């Protein structure tokens, strides 16, 4: 990550590493915590809650940041709103409203990244780029949420294609929405500063195009058997659960 930042002249602390733990045992996350990793991402609520509890027993909950990075089922929004600090996959106003309504009032608003289907893939979650302004405005207006930016998982570049092309499109959309935000969302306290993009096999390209959060699973924890299927499914953003929501 530092090398990728240096190559494009970005500060070394410009990008935050989110350790993706889907399919990874709590002990491995505890090792990461001991190595000063503080941001963790999970795809399934039922898998995440025990891990949150394990790490909270080792370190005060205020010293870890939990990101929900998977598709959100309607029947899981209460748990997501209660136990996580960030949500990266909001792509429907209905889900955003549920998260806002169910966010505990004694805590800060839930940080939200709107998911963009930047490559137009039918099997992936996310709104089309042209629908992003309306969804961002809707999220920004909800009291239990804090709109922070965009998230996307572009399709892999084919041989001969510019591997940064999709991330460049995402950055241009992000910058356009930032300009709109300064005009329309500033009074609501919106801090539209986050671009969640880049995974184990392409985070360098994402960083080169302005990513501020990279979601890394395989490169940190390895991949084998069920864990490989789990992490790759999480990082790809492919959702079978969404049909149930």
C-alpha cells in the first residue's frame, strides 16, 4: 500500500486497510489486532457478531472499527445498524431508511458508502452511476446515517485493457458527487471523503485512482477451501442473499 501511494505521490497514510475476515477464524483476527490492525470487515452478520465479541474482550470496542461489506438483507438491518460502524453496500433507499431508523440514538450516525455497479454487471449489487446522485441525496437526508462516499467492485480488466479504467470512472463519479455535495449537502454535515475500492488483486490500481479504503482478505489471511470461496465471494460483491431481502 505504501509503495502504491508513493508511486502516485499520495501521502502514505492516505489509505486505510480494512481486513476482510469472512471465513477467517476469530483467532486470526485477534492476531491481526495484536499487530495493530484496527479496521475489520465482515460480510455476514451471524458470522461477524461472535468475532466482534471476541475482539471486544481483547481490546475496548472503541479501539476497533467494524465495516459491514456484504449485501444487506432486510431482516439483518437492525443487527448491522447496532453492531457496525460502517456499511459499504447501501444501494436501496428502503434499506437506508431501515438502517437509519434502527441505529441506536445514543451512538453516532452510521457511516455509509453507496455501492456503485461501475461495470454494469447483472450479478453484482449496486446502483448504476447515473442513479447515484439521487441515492446519495436520500442517504444524506437520513438522521441515523452519515453519507461518507462510494464503494464499488469493478469487473476484472481483460488482457489489453487499461486495468485502471473502471477505477478512473469511479473516481470521476466520486469527484462529481463531491462537487454536488459542497452545494447541496454541506448544511447536513456530510463529509463526503471516502472511496472504498480495491481488493487483494487490484488494490494498487484502486489506490492510484484515489481509493481511501481498501478491502483485503486473501492477501492477509490466505485462501484455501471454504475460506477461499468465502473471501472471494465477499470481495466480489456477488449476492445470492439479496434475492431474499
